[in-house]
C-alpha cells in the first residue's frame, strides 16, 4: 500500500556517469522527504544555490551517495 | 527491561527504496533520542525544514545511514 | 592504572537496536571526553537540544558510530 | 539522448595524483549540477575561495570523492 | 631526520576502549598539526569546549578516526 | 604535459605516522587546489588557525584522508 514514488528501483547503473546522476537524485529526494512542499522548495532553491556553504554541503551529500552507488556497481570494473 | 520502542528489528529490507525509508527513519530516531520532547520537536520542524543548511545536513545523515543499510543488504544484488 | 570508566568493553551487540543505543553512547562519551565538566554539559544540553543544526549534527555522529558498530556485527546477519 | 557532458567515463586513473585531479573534478561538477549558471558560479568563486570554512568544506568533499576513486583503483597497488 | 614526535606507532590496540582513546589522541594531534602554538590552543580550549557545535564536530572527528582504528583491529573480534 | 607538482606518487607509507603526515599534506593540497594564491592562503592561515570550528573541520578532513591511506596500507599490519 506504499503510495510514494519508488525513485530507487536499483542501485545498479550502466556507467559511472549514470551513477553520478543517481547520486544527485538521491540527495534531492532526501531533501524532498524532509520538506515535501513544492512551493517552499522552490523558494529555497535560489537561496542555497547562491550560498557557497550550501553548494559545498550539497556536493558532500552527492559524494557520500556516490560512494554507496559506486560500491554497489563494483566501481563499474569490467 | 528495555522499554524503548525497537525501531530497528533488522537492517535487511526487500528493496533499495525500503532501505531509503529506513535510513530516513534512523535519522529521525537519532534526533528523537537527543530531543525526546514531542512539543519541542514539533516547534523545531518548520524551522529546519525551511533552512537550506539544515535540509542539506539532514540529507547527509540519510546518506550515511543508507551506506550502512545498503552494505547490510549487499546492495540488493540478486 | 587506567582509571577511566571502560564504556566500550565490546562492539558486539545482540541486536541492531542495541547497536543504535551503543552508537548514541559513544557519541555522548566523545562529548564528555572533550568537556568532562558535568555542570557545563548540563548547561549546554538545553541549548543544543533545541538547535536544529546541533540536533542534525548529533544524528550525523550517531550514524557514523553506527557504521562501525554495524560492520563489527556483520550487520547482525544470521 | 543524454545531452549532458559525460565527465566521468571511468573511475580508473593511471596514478594516485590523477585520482586526486579526478576527485577535484567530481567536486566541481557537483556544484555545477546544483548551480549551473556560469555567471553565478564566477561570482561565488572569490567568496568561497577566501572563506576558510568553505575551503575546508571543499577539501572534505575532495577527500570523500578520493576515497571512492582510490578504492576503485585498489589504491594503485601494483 | 624526522624530529616530530611519533604519536602513532601502531593502529593496533588491546581493547575497543583503548581504540577510543587513540581516536581522541589522533583528533587532538590533527588540531595540533594545524595550530601548534600551545598558548593559542590553551586559549581556544574553553571556547570550543562550551560551544555545542564545536563539541559535536569534535565527536564527529573522533567517530571517523575510530572507524579506521576499529577496522585495523578487525573490530577486536577474537 | 602535466605541469602540476605530483604531490602523491603513492599512497603507501612506511609507518602509520608517515600516513598521518601524508593525510595532512593531502588536506593542504586540496585547499591549495581551490585557492592557489600564496598571498591569500597566508592571509587566511591565522584566521582559521585560531577558529575552533575551522580547526575541527580541518581535523575532519585529515581523518577522512587518513581512512583512505590506512586502507591502502592495509593498516600497516605486518
């Protein structure tokens, strides 16, 4: 009876670059889980997107999510 | 004689998405362990949910919890 | 001649939930190692327990300690 | 039909130093994913490049990205 | 011709508790590497020891160092 | 045609202590990659070296870099 969108059917991606895109998606979905209001998120976006600390902290989240995704994909080694 | 709710019977989930949900639960339970007062938590919620840095820092906690859950589930590889 | 309390006889716990409790203990003991004065800790507690950033940062410490504990317990897999 | 530049064809590099360069690239690309506007990024650069906290937080992102890259390369062991 | 004190002859400790003590030592030595002036460190100590964010951030460093030490000791499993 | 100094020929060090020194070097080189201006770095140094949060955040970077180096060296186990 789960009605939330399943944004993560799998951690497996075809390429490292797709893994990066997934990491960005996960970071965004986490923010959306805490602040689901689309209007508020829209209002906050220009604030954090022009604040260096917010940008760098976001990059930290992406780096952490990517660690998980990269390990799941065994670093896309052939 | 442990009377606290066991919110973590297992780290194993059926899907990656359920793993994300568990990661969010763990992050919330940690905050509740430090600040158990429901009234105060309710008061703080609109503050951090509209503060970019708080939102991004929360996403960082979720990413870290998810690392553990994903490893526990061997990344849900078949 | 170590006189400090050994608050960590083992990283092994019976359940994931006990692992969470241990993670919280470790986080608290670290703060106590830097600020051992009980009076000051008591004074600081209401401050950080009502500050969203402090709460989230504390949850980050717990998540990190739990990573170690979960790995030590091989994620409590049977 | 992906039109974004694939800045990460592989996590494998010839040397540890090249791995560091890749880690810096990944950190920068994450910031660019959240703030794609070249003008704004240019405006922010002198701000964070002279702010100690921003510099150290950026180094933290690089360290995290490098962890992933180093593991992918099995630490460049012969 | 290294004249600096070797504060880390080994990552191996007899017990998890000794591992915690080592983690605290490593965190302190890092601060000392960046700010070696004993007078300044003494001046800063009461400031960060009464600042919740500084205390929690210090606990985060200790948690991270402990991850490394615990892995090195294979989590002190018999 | 890489003209930048290769400050990381290898992650392998003889001892854990040398590993710590390398971790500090990596943290400093990351800051230098973002802010290469020697004059500005010199100007910032006394600021962050007397700011508790900056010092602790720097220690966090060192701890993270050391995790990678320690794993690369298999924790210097004989």
